[in-house]
């Protein structure tokens, strides 16, 4: 995580908004934040931590954190922090608190919003997944990135279990926890093993003995089948020979019957042949002439009908044509005067328009008179309303001059509100102070009941017991784990055999197998001691919880008493100062609330009078404006009337000049109804002449064309009828000649024969098929009689042979089915035996795998392997820390891990003997903690593969002498060369002078903490 910019406001001592741009600080590689104690240096780091995670080292959720973190002179707090994460992605976190304007101690904590910089803008994210963005939990963040006050030595002094858990979280050692994976593999293998057992159970009756029995039965069945097959073939051959003779005799009888039936039909067939010959001859000679005679007769009759029809239509159309011709001549006389009638009708329309315009002109003149009167009336009202408005405005100005100054009244009222608030608050704080003293007395009595040796040092007293029990527990747990692993490895080694692959490494060779002893009793003893230690720890936790609750209450009420006492004194002083500021005795006596109420009532009455007058003035202004608009509207209406009057006069003159055929004056005196009636009559007459002329002319032309066409058709039908009559006579003569030639008496006899409609082709085929069939059957009878002349048929022998063959066929079928069934069973048994053999091989493999995985499960249970990997990481971390720790201590001290994975110090000034890290001085503790923290931060941040890594330290430099400060500063400076960024917080002036760039924090009594940038 690399910071970019931090903005804070209203947080702790930061009253006004302060912004830190980390760009130049990051480029320097090493920078510091300096200021006096209590200036607000550590609040910068707390703002970053709280902004990201919503957690604070100073305050927890029970401490009314939102209220206590907000500056008492501020009404809101905000934290706006921009940073790069380990993937070099840009993010921004924003948090804001707001104070309730009605309740000073009610501070609402707003929702935090996380943004990501995408495509040139901040995009809000739906989830506040800070751990995913930063890559660290809050606990590990404050151990590796920003280490707040009081937490610098935490990693050094962590117990074995807590440190292992931390290492597991930071370095992702969960991947080495194979217990869940092994359990999964074991469950899967067990399931497969059980399924395989179930499969083998279904093959329990399948064996080689069963196969041998079935094969023996199949051999016997196959031999019987062959014997029956030979016997059946022989007897069936004899049967087929007898059956062939029988079939020939039966066929001969049937064919003789067929010949008799066919010969009986021969006379009828001969008659059909003669009838067919006569039909063919008549059809060939008379068919076509008869068809032509019928066609001509039909056409002649049709033409006769048309001629009669056309003659009748010519007569009817001629009669109507004469009538229409007479009507057309009479209508043409009136049509010649149509244009003159239309011109008169147009002038008649102009006369109607002129009469309407004279009426409109009269209405306009009346409107002009009325509008002129409205203009005069509206002008009088406007002058009257303007005078009344002027009077009311003068009255309003006079009342305003007598009004009390609003700001003066507001200042007096504000002073009295603060005065009442201070008196009430002082009373409330006095009650809170008395209540706190009473609670402190009760708690002191309960603390005495704890029987602590030194109540002021109760945490260390209980912590010593915790440390003692934890050390004993860790030693026992580690012994149990080592004993369990040793026991399992010994058992696993005993199960290994040469040539069998190891389930861990896969090797087939096992040259040096582990040798071990039975440690079950030792494990049982250690577990009994561990249980006793855990019981003591449980009781100690309850005792500690009770003590912590009492001391937290004691601290809370003590702090409350101190804060309330200070606030009580401060409020009394503030009340005195507030009283001295009072300067309005001429209006209201000091503290006299009744006089203030009377003064406010008087001011309110004056204000109401002003508001009433202002309302009247507003109404009068509206009246003046309405009257002005009325004058403008009346004037505009009068001008409109004038323009319309001129336009109407012009239109009357224009229309009058267009009337030349009619007398205008004679029509102007007529009534409108008479004029309208004459106009309708003239219009109807014009329309009638046009319509009638068009209709009669069209009908005349239509009848003329129709008459000519009908006359032509009538003449054509008459001529065609005569031609058809002549052709028919010629054809009838030809038919009479044909009848004489073929000796036929009448044409009706020919038609009777031809009307039968014989299908010649079908009849010929039928006769041919009959003759062919008769010849074939006669031939078959002769052939069979010759073939069977010297052969006899024994019916009794045939029936016996038929029964014998059927019996043999049934026996052969049964034998074949038995053999096929046995063969199928043999094939199935062979397949089952093959499958069973494969399953047995798989069963043996799974059984061995199950045993091996069970051993592995027992080995990986209890996180023993993870603890082992954690100890390796911890040892590497210790080696990395020693590179700087040796330099910081001039190679006098070294850090190492003991057999319980606890840190201890090697003192080279005392023959290299080891001692506890708790024996180090304050300065030495800072040195080793710094070395270890830097090593831890580098290890963690190296996992992110980022170009730059950031690290912040908030304590420790005040414990170092001048020489040590130089060494520390040189160490921190070298980190910049390693692309590391280090920020420190300190009040040591010597460090600030050597920093290339730094921030100074100065706390101002009025404006709060202020931040400035210092460049060398």
C-alpha cells in the first residue's frame, strides 16, 4: 500500500481541514512527521487506519467512538484517503461523521464509500472489501505497514500459538494445511472402496468350477444337436419326395376342373368376337359423319336463335332512339343561355355579401362607441389607484423608521439563550460529578475484594500467570504433536516394503527406515497435564474478565469525573465571561427574561403592522397594474375597431363595382329570406340544365352506337344461318349414300350400335387372355398326365412321414435352444470372471491406498505440519532481522528461536549465552523490534511483487542515544536504496534536522492542529 493523499477535518485535534500530499514524501523515500507531545502526529496514522478498516487503537466501539474522535469545536469529521494497492491500482476511501444539531453528544457515523480510479474518474464500488484491496487484515496491517503507538513490540512478545496463526494468515500457510485435503481424499477413497466391495459381492457366485460345469453341459447338448440334425435331414428328404408326388396329383385334379370351366365359356367368347367386329366396321364408317352432322345442326339452331333475339333488340332500341333525339333538341335551346345565367348568379352572390357587410359595418360602429367609453373609464380608475398607493407607501415608511434594529434584538436573544444554556449545563454537570464520585466509591470496594497484591499493576500480575500457563501449554502441545508425528511416522515406516511405492514421494527404495518406540503412555501423561493447565487457564480468564470489568469501570468513571470536573470549572468560567459581555442594559436588565419577552412582543407587533401595510401596498400595486392593463386593452380594442371599419368599407366598394347585369339598389331593399330563396332557385336551374344536357347527350350517343352494332349482328346471324343450312344438306346426302353401300335400312340402326360405347382395346385383351389361359391349362393337364402315368401315391405312408418330420423338427428346435442358452451363459460367465479379476486387482490397490491415506490423515491432523512450516518461515524471518540487529548493536546481540519457537537473545558479551527478550532495555527492545518489524514488512510486501513498499513507525526513537540514533537513521536511509519507503513519527529534533523532507504538526489553541511541509 502506497499513500497518495490524505485529507482530514474535525478529527481529534484537527479542527480545520488539512491535506497531506504524499507524492514528494514518497519520492524522498525517507520522511518524518514531527511535533510536540499531543500535537496530533499519531492521529495522522490513526486516520489512515480508521479510514481503511473503521478500527482505532485508542477507542473501541463501546467508547462512543464517533463522538470522542470528533473535534469538540467541529460539527463534522471526515477522512478522505487515496492510495495505490499492491497491484498498483488506485483507490480512495471516504468516511464522514456528523453531529446532531440538537444533541451535542449525538454523532452519527456515516457509511464509508470505497472508490476505484477507472478511465479518468472515481467509480464507487458496491462492496467495502478493504482486506481484498490491501491484501491484509487490520491486525496484520498494523503489524507490517503502519505500527501505532504501543504495538511496536507486539510481534516480538506474541505467544507461540498467536504468532503461528499470524504467520499462517500473512504468508498464506493454509496451503500447507493438508488435513482437509487428506480427509477429502480419504472419504473419496473409502467411498470407492465401499462401492468396489458392493460390486465384488454381486460376483460372489461366479467361479471357474461353475464355468467348467456349463462347458460340459454345452458339449453334451451340442452332440445331441448334431445327431438330431442328421436324422431330421434324412427323414425330411423322404417327406419332401412324397409331398412332391402328392402336390402333382392335387394339381392335375385342379387343372382338369379349370379346363372344364373354360371350355363352357367358349360360345360366349365367340359371340363377343362377332359383336366386336361389327362395332369396329360401323364406327370406322359412320362415327365422323354423324358427329359433323350433329355439330352443323347445333350451330344452325344457335344462329337462328341469335337472329331472332337481335331482330327484337333492334326494334326496341330504334323506338327509344327516336324519343331521346327529340328530347336532346329541346334541351339544347336552354343550354345555349347557361353562361349568362351563371354570370347573373355570381352577381347575385356579391349582392348577398354586400348586405352582410352593411350589417357588419353597423356593428363595428356601435363597438367603436362602446370602446371609446371604456378607455375613458379605465383611465380614471388608474389615476385613483396610483394616488391611494402613494398614501400607503408613505405610511409604511413611517412605521419602518420606528422599528427596533433586528440585529440588536437577535444579539440580546442569543446572549440570553447562551446564558440559560450555561446555567442548565452547569447544573447537569454537577449532578454527573456527584454520580461519578458515588460509583467510584462502590468500585473501589469491589476491587479490594479481588485481593490483588498490587492493584495498580493488576494486568502484569495476571499476565504473568497467563504467560506461565501459556508457556506450559505450548510446551505440552508441542511435545504431544512431536510424539504423535513420531508415532505415526514410525507406524508408517513399519508398513513400507521394498518395491512398494511410498505414497508421499513415490520412491520404490527405502534404504533408511525410521526406527521408533511406543510413546502412547507418554502421550497420555502429557495430555492429562495439558487438560489440567487448560482448566487453570479457564478459571484465570474468568478472574481476569471480572478484574478487567472493574478496572475499566473505575477508569471510565475516573476519566468521567476528571472530564466532568474540568468541564464544570470551564463552564463556570465561561458563565462569568459571558456575564461581563452583556451591554444592552438600556433595553433589558441583566438576566431579566420578562423584559426581553416584552421587548420581543413589541418588536413583533411593529413587524406585524409592517407586514400588514406591505400586504396592502402589494394589493394596491396589483390594482394599479391591472388598471394600466385595462387602459391598454381598451385602447387596443378601439384601434382594432377602426381598422376593421375601414376594411369593411373598402370591401363594399370593391364588390359593388363588379355588379353590371343586376340592379343592386332594387335587391338591397328586399328581405334576406326572399334573396336567399331566389338564389337557391337560380342555382338549382343552372345545375338542372348542366345535368340534363350531359345525361341526354350521353344517352343519345350510347343508343346510336348500340343500334348500329345490333343491326350489324342481326345481318351477320342471318347470313351464317343460310351457310350452315346448305352444308347440312350436303352431309345428309353423303350419309344416305353410305347406308345404301352397307345395306343398312336407317341411320337409327347405326346410332343404336354406336351408342353401346364398347372399349375395343379392352375387349380384344379380354378375348386374348381367355384363349391364352385355355391353351396353357390344356398344356399343363397333358404334361401332368404324361408325368404321373407310371406313378402311384400312398396317402397313409405320406401322413405317417409328415408326423415323424414334425416331431423331429420340434426335438431339434428344443436341442438348439438349450445349446444356445448354454453358450450364452458360458460367455457371460467368462466376462464376469474377467471383470471379477480386474475388480480384485483394483480392490487390492484401493485397500493399500486406504491404509496409506489413513496413516497420512493421522499425521496431518492437529496442524502439526503447518506449525513445522511456520517455524521455518519464522527462522528465515529471524535471520533477516539479524542482518540489521547485528549492525544496530555492533554485533553484541543476536536474535534466535528456541525449541518452543519463542524469541530469545544471544548475548556475545556474556559468552554467547541466551536470555529472554524481556531482559532487554527500552532502547534495545526498540532496536530488535525495528529489525524484526522491517524484516516482517519486507517479507509480506515482497509477496505483492510491487515496485515500492511502504512502512510507518510511530514510536521508539526517544529511547536511543546519539550513536544509536545515527545507526538507526543510517539503517532507515539504506532502505531507500532497496526501493523501500519509510515514514517515522517522533519528537526527536535531531532526526528532523537530518530528514530530507518532513511534516511539522503544530497545535493552535483556536484553530487546532496545523500541518506544514519542511524541505531541507
